[in-house]
C-alpha cells in the first residue's frame, strides 16, 4: 500500500511544481511523508532534485533546513517564501542575481541581510530604503559614489556612518550638516581646507573642536571668535605671533591663558593689564 503523502494530488500549484522538475511523489516518498520527522531527515539525505521538490514543504522548520542545504537554483525557488525567517536564510546564501530579487522584500530584516552581501549595483538600489537599519548596512559597504548619494540622508546615524567612510570631497559636502554629532565625525577626518570652512560654523561647540585640529593659519582666523571656550582652545595652540594678537582680548580668562604661553616680549606688553589675576600670572613668568 503506498505511503500517505502530505499534499493532495488535486493541488494544481504543487502539480505545476512537480512538472517543473519532471519528477513525482513516487521518486521521493520521504519528502512528502505525513511524518514531519521523516521529512526533516529527508532534507539531509536527498539530492538537489529532491530538495527542489521540498522547497514547497508546508512546515517552516523543514523549509529552514532546506535553505541551508539547497543550491542556488533551489534558493531561487524560495525568494518569495511566505515566511520572513525563510527569506532571511535565503538572503544569507543566495547568489547575486537572487539578492537583486530581494532588494524590495517587504520585510526590513530580509533587506538587512541583502545589504550585507549584495554587490555595489545592488547597494546603489538600496540607498533610499525606507528603513534606517537597512541604509545603515548599505552605508557600511557602499562605494564612494554611493556614499555621496547618502550625504543628505534624513537620519543622523546614517550620516554619521557616511562621514566615517566618505572621501574628502564628500566631507566637504557635509560641513554644514544640521547635526552636531555628524560635524564632530567630520572634524576628526576632514583636511585643513575643510577645517577652514568650519572655523566660522554657527555652533561654538563645532568651532571649539575645529580649534583643536586646525593649522596656524586657521587659528589666526579664530583669534577674534566671540566664544570664550573657542578662544581658549586657540590660545592653547596658536604661535607667538597669534598670542601677541590676543594680549588685549576682552576676556580675563583668555588673557590668563595667553600669559601662560607668550614670550617675554609679550609678557612685557601685559604687565599693565587691567585685571589683577592677569598681572599676577605675568609677574610669575616675566624676567
């Protein structure tokens, strides 16, 4: 007596599936057993043709096993699987052609897996993905041309990822980003020309960080900054010519910082400073 099988012969969709691979239930009885444990075991024993047939198995656990054993031809049968977890597993193994079929998958987790493996052409298709987590994976791997397409991404965290990898030309495009966190990442990597562009940033926190890296020419441009914290950073690094420009600064604390580093000629210019604390610091250092 023939073994009972899980599918009914009147299932037209399944019959079409059989015809595709020119096979039948008789050839692979274990693949269609009503016993799920037999079908799970069959996954480990069947050839690829048998696995193709099992790609339509109704049980999720069986299909997950199939994904891990089946070849690319078989994986292509599973790109439209109804279960998100199956398509996730498919995305981890399928070839590039298959990954391109998955770039518009309805589930975020699937597209995340796609972004981790897809080629550059595919990554360019995903730069405008609606989910931040997907675009984050894209930003980790995409080429410079693609990163330039992402400099205006709506999410701050994505632009930070972009700033970590983009070339100098791209960093220059980002110097006026609305996010302080993005600008901090830019300051860490941008060249001197870019730092000069940022020396006049409207945010004093940005200018303060710029002052820590900018060259002497740039520091000279910042000696008249309106923010005392910025000028303090300038005073820590600027050359003697620059310190001489700061001896009359309106802020007492800045003049004290100047007195700590300025040469003897400069100290002599400061001995009559209007503030006692400044004069005390000058007196400690003057010859």
